[in-house]
C-alpha cells in the first residue's frame, strides 16, 4: 500500500472548499508516478464533491471553469458542457449561406446582376406570386394571357423588389419586358380604385407614353383600376384633362406636360397620394446638353416635391447605363438596389454589324446607293444625326426610284404615326420602302424592319445601342 491509497481512504467523503483552494488544489494532491498506470476504474466509482459556499461571489470563477473545465487529477479532466445554442446558430448560418448561394446561382443562370443590401430572391415562376405575395389568381391568369408565360430576367428580380417596397435602378435591353416589370407590381399594390392618382409614370416622348398606356390597359383587364395618359393640353381641354387625372389611379405623362399642368393657377391637381413614381427611359431623360439636363432635373424635383410623403417609392428603368443616372440615384434614393440584365451598354448578338469607311459625306451617299444595287432587302430603317440631314438624304433618294419617306420633329404627330405604321411595313404593289428617322423620334414600336442603317456614327454609345436594340425588337 503506497501513500496514494492512504490519501484516498483518508479523504473519502470529505468536502473541499473550492473558494479557498481554487487552482491550488493540484498542489495538495499527490502526483501519480509516471511508470504506474492510472486507476481510472476506481476514480469513476468514487465521488469527489466540490462545493462552493458563495455562488454569487464566485461567478467569474464558474464562468472560467464552465468554459475551460477543470482537472481533478493528473490526466483526468472534466470538460465543459456542450453549448446547444452555438450549434443551432451555426446551423442557421449555414442554411442562410446555402440559401444565398442558391439565389446567386439562379441569378447567374439568367444573367441577372444585383447590387444592394437585403436583396429579395428572384422570382422563379408567376405562381409564386399567389403564395408569397397574395396576388390574386385572376390577375396572374391575365398576365399569362398577355403573353408572359414565364417571367423575363428583368421581371424575375424587379417584381420581388417592388413588391417589397424597395427603390430600384434597373437596366435591361429594349424589348426585355421592363414595362410589364413595373406595371405588374403597381397594379397589385394599388388594389381597389380610389380618388386621385397613386402611381405616376414618366417617359421622354408621347409615343412611349401611349405604348405604356396600351400595355397598362391589357394588364389591368381583371381589375377596376383606371389609367390615363396626358397627351393633349390645349386650353379648351385643360379642364377635361384635370377631371380625368383626378379620377385615374395611374397617370402616364411626359415631365414637361405634367409640370405645365401643375403650374396652371386654375388647375388643382394633387399628387399627395402617389405611392410609386416610375421613370422610364431614364438614360434618355438625363442625356443631351447641360441646359436640357438641368431642365429635366428641375422638372423631376418639382414632381417629387408634389408627390411628397414618406411612403412614396421610386423606380428608374433604362436600356443603357449612364453615369449621370447612377450618380443621381445613389444621392437621392435610399436603400437603392441596382439591377442589371446582361452586359451593360453591350451590343446585341442578334444583329450583324458592319462598319464602312466612306471618306467624306458624299461617299456615304455613294455607299448607300451601292447597298441598294446589291439587293438591299426592304423595308429599311435609316438613322441620321439631325432632321436637316434627313431632309437632304430624302431629296437625294427620292429621284432614284426608291419609295422613301422621312420622320422628324417638324412632322405632326398624325403624320409621324402614319409614316411609321405604313412606311415600315411592305404594302401590296410596293417594291420597297426606306424610312429616314432620328433616334429621338422613335421611342415606340416602329414595326418590322428588314435592316437598320446609320449614315453617321452615334455621338454617344447609348444612342447606338438603343438604335440596334429597337431594330432587334422589330425583327
């Protein structure tokens, strides 16, 4: 019998004061020789109780022992209890990370790039709107009847963001479904009709305003919401226009016409109930000279102040991304989400492009006549830089036996609509047609065209991108 066994028998049943001994307890215990094995079985049968006299005073000591554990004898250590909360937190973090990875993978498959905080998941199918966002089944069926069997890439991300009242800046090619992307959530969130406009849509031209109006009528067929477009502001019809706007839930207009109505003294149009302010073709709004840009900014600020209210949200859409639009949105929109589909300001893959060096201005006319002689398939849409150049080219081509017409700002609205509708479509008995136009005068659907020609290099990259995106949409 050695001294170690004697100490065990003497101390059996005794209570040690952990406060008095503390970490020095190991110094009072005899050390086990290295050569002899450790009697683990006997230690498990015996009970050594450590009791604390004052639990409140030794709270810090309990925390240390709970975290690191303590060693009874050399080689025998009692570890801390496993913390189930940390395990649960780690499992939830892993689930969230996996969820974010799946959402990013889904966006990458559809070419969606998103920048922002707390971004909602993209929409896999329209049926999800019924379960997650309480959209009526009749409205979803109306969306599908309008030709949207599945959401387009821009619609997948914009719908969820707007339904959660997030302010966005969306950039997607022309013809990708941007109009339906902002009309669908607006029609759902407005619900039943009320007095006064609650959604305001701004666009650069009246042709685009009418195009949005026609799309809004199609999508709102299953609802009782009223839509109106501000297209005539003659003095004789101002009162009529005022009553129409007051009865409408969605108002579509150009900024200049709307500001003109707001500034008339006898007209009382209130925009206090506006919940959504949409700016379509924002890149065209901010482009141009410094005076034109400042005029639009002043008009936009005037409209925003009239809308007022903390509940008002704003969404801007464009076909190309310009630094001016991005900078304005970052400074004026809180919690902004930047959505981009495809590559920014990239040329479309569905249109073949070719660059011809002509030497001078007269060489352009010779090159175009050679293209006609080589068998240029009509109808053809020709872009020029100014209306004066369009008139000059029109006079030159009209004597070559080509059915040619021109669209520019000097033409009336009825003439421009008639030329666009009938000039770009091959009619019976007409061998061919060439349409001359400026890019700024074509912001609506121009009808099918066989090819598009630009006799001058666009002054801005966004201008050329929109030319060919419009042509791609009309093929």
